C-alpha cells in the first residue's frame, strides 16, 4: 500500500496514523506551520500531505452552492431614436480618450483634446433626443462617476436604461440622486399618480416631478412640496426650496415666510434670498426700511454725495429675515450687515431715496467715507438677484473704460454676474468691445458667461486679440485658458479665417525664443478642434 493510501485510510477511519482527526483542517494547517517534528504523533511529512489532500477533497465535495439571487427586473424601454452609426463610433472614441494622461510641460500639441469635447457632444446628442447605445452605458456611467461636470448631460443621455443599470452597481449610486429619474413621470395633472411618486419615488424622480408640476402649475407644485415639507431631510428641503426660483411669484410668499423659521440655517437663508427677489414681499419692504435708514443723499457739499451709516447691531428681527450676524474672516461686522441689507432691498427704492436720479447717475455719485466699493458690490448682488438689466448696465459701466475708472464696478467676478442678466446679443457685444479695448488678460471670466457658439463679433474680437498677443512675442500658454475656451466656444465657421495663423511666423527681434512655433502649434490645434466640432455636429444629424 502506498503512503497516499495509508494516509487516506487513516483519515477516513479516524485512526491516529497521521495524528490528525478527519475534519480538523485547522490542525492540519497548524502542523504544517510548526513542522511534524514539533507535533508529537503527527507522523511524517508524507502522511501530513496525504491527510491534507483527503481533507481538501472532502471540503470541496461538501461545498453547498449559494442560493440564486433574485433576478432584476427587465430594463425599461427607451423609445428615443438610436444614434447614427458614425456618432456611435465617435462616442466610443471620446469615452476611450477620457482617461488619457494630461499633456506635460504646458504643451498640448496640435491634436484636439477629445476629453474636452465630450461634454459638448453629450449636449448635442441630448438636444437631438438620441438614445445612448446599450453597450456603451457602463463606460458612460464610469465617465460620469469620474467627472462630476459630465453627470447632468451623461445621465440625461443614459436615460431610463442608464438609471436601471446604475441600480445594479454600488459604484454608480451617484446616479440615484443625480439623474432626472428612470421611470416615466406621470402627467402633471394626474394628481393621484403624482402624489404616489412624490411619496415613494427616489430623490431624483421626486426632484424631476416637482420641476414638471411646477412648470405645469406653479401653485400645485408648491402645494405638493408643502405636503411633505416637515418630514424632509434638511439637505432635501434646501434643494426643493431652490427649485422655486423658476416661476417665483408673490403667491409663493406665505410658504417662504414660514420657511424663515426653518430649523436649518441654510434653508432660512435661501428662503430669505427668494423673498428678497420679490420686490413686493413683506421681507423686501422690511429690508428696504432698514437699508434706507443707512444710505441717504448728502447735499451739504458742493457736489451731492451718498452718505452711509452702517448698522451698529444685528438684532433678532434682522437675523430672522436672513441677515447672518457673523462676518467671514477679515470682514468688519458693520460692512457685512450693510451689504446684506442693501442686496436684499428692492432696487426701485434707491431712485426715490436718492433724489429721483436715473440709475446711471446714481451709480456715478461719489460715496462718502470710502463706502463706495461696499455699496456698489451690494447693488451688484441685488441686480443679479432681482434680474434687473437697467441696473446691470449701469453697474457694468462702459466696456471701453479702464477697470477701476468711471462709474460701475471694477470687479471682473461682479461684471461676469451682471453680464449674465443681459440678453445674449447684448452680452456678447459688451464683451467683444471690452476685449477690443483691453485685450484678453482680464477677459477669461467674462467670456465664460457668453453663449456658445460665440457670436460673430465676439469670435472675431477673440481671434484678433490672440493674433495681437502672438505678434507681441509672448508664449501661447500665457493665454491657455482663453485658447481652451476658444476651442470649445468659437463658431466652427471661423476656422477658414484662422488658417493663416497656423503657419510659423518669422521670429521677431525681442520675441520669446521659439514663441512663433508654439503659437503655430496652438492655432493648428484650434483649427483642428473647430473642424472636429463641425464633424461631430454633422455625425449627430439625422
């Protein structure tokens, strides 16, 4: 009998041959670790290995299969038209390129950056109402998980099947809150179905439902929110309350007044902000009364000026109306309180309060005791909150005026917000004239609020300014932010005009070494990107 047979017989009968009882797997492991010499009665190494072989076979034979899981429901239908084949191939390329390493050393080469074109591609596909290919849904969800900027467009494109798939993978749980809902929303007028989904749906579905009902009947949407308001989580109350911004009206005032007493500070602040955007609300009236007591017209000097006396305290009534008592670090209390009062005051208050002057003259008035920047900044925030184009124009000032001189605000951040209020053509025209007067060094924030593709005059102003910068002898990466925006926002019809700039210019005296070649490379990439954008649009067309 071989040693294997002897070992097997010993274990099967429970004998002491190898010194280990059947089933004692832990004993076998311990003996193997310590060595048979240190375990009395363990037998030799051969017997130990024989016993381990038998025990392994028993363990495998006795394995009980796991119970089968519950089969998930079938994926819901998606009736949107399928992508054209060329567009499907293009999407696969864009998704494959999303994890490509960043260009090193500041140079990006002359090839288009496909990862930067993915958001635009998704936007175009959603505009056309096309369906995401089923085989690309996992890659699309992975891309959205890695890049939060992609999520709204990616989840809209993924549609109900994308949300169905996301429920099966914990790594895609972000889709449960970020998607617009995987199920078909009921008709806004179907009250029982609306109430059922509102009470039992996922957050994403409830958010989409509230938006749909609000668009159908603003009062019904607000009433729907009120049915569960007291039981919602604070972060959900905040997001639902923020949805009231669209179609905000005086009818929302009673609900918002109640929200001023909410247990969440952020909810209270948002309710106060929304109420201050209603010029006829009681809160706006209270804020106007407080602000008017702080700002007045001083006619005692040779030239009329605005006099400011900031609040000396932030009482409980002010705090209930949304005034935060504690300023951020480095900010004085009184200026902090004043700014909050003025930004929540209806702008119509000031012409009446300050001598009946037109808005453009009010903004140009001198402000005593260095309160001008604080007052103008608060007026900017009020103009944005109240969507007042007249005040926005006055506070923007002339685009040709040097920043910091003349009427209006010199802050680029404030100017960008004010521009967002103006109609699209006026916005583009203002920025084009600003760039023509001042170049690109301070234009990045302003360009970011202009509608894509940039209007003809704006696109020409950007290209002209880039050419001037090249001729000045600087390196292109000094304008990399604007160049990146141009790749995404210039009208592809501008590409023929840019052809002349793709050649390497002769090196000028005093220019940075090699700058001409770098500029040629940057313009080559710009032209290639514009042409690719035109191709993407054509591939997505029926």
